[in-house]
C-alpha cells in the first residue's frame, strides 16, 4: 500500500509540474500571439506605404498638370514680353518727341 501512496504522490507532483509547465507555455503562447499581431500590423502598414508610393510613382496626372501650368506660364511670359516691348517703344517715342521739342525740332 505504501508503494501505491508513493506512486500517487509522484504522479501528483508530476501533474503539478505539468500544470505549471502548461501555464508557462500558455503565457509564452499569448506573448507570441501578441508579437505576431504587432508584426502583422507593421507589415500591413509597410505594404500600404509601398503601395501608395507605387501608385504615386505611376500616377502621371501630377506631371501633366505641372506641364500644363508651365505652358500657361510661358504663354503669359510671352504676352508680358510683348506688353513690355510696346511700353518701351511708347516711352522711347515720347522721349524722342520731348527731346525734339526741346531742340526746336517739330514734325
């Protein structure tokens, strides 16, 4: 009978050790699951950033808009150049007229 009691005690100790090991494994498993969720979240964020960058690289609408604005600005600059030329001509003409009057030259 002592043998059975001793064996029971040994089995009880083994069961307690297994339960303790199981609890530690359960904690380790939860930690691993938490880490997996964090890594997965980071991976999803990185994928989204890469996809967004890829879309913006292949998106030519912004480039087209910039080219259009540059063409419009060049056209406006040409118009301003013509306006400036006309004003310079008018100013020069007026100065020549005034200079001729001072010298007594009339047309």
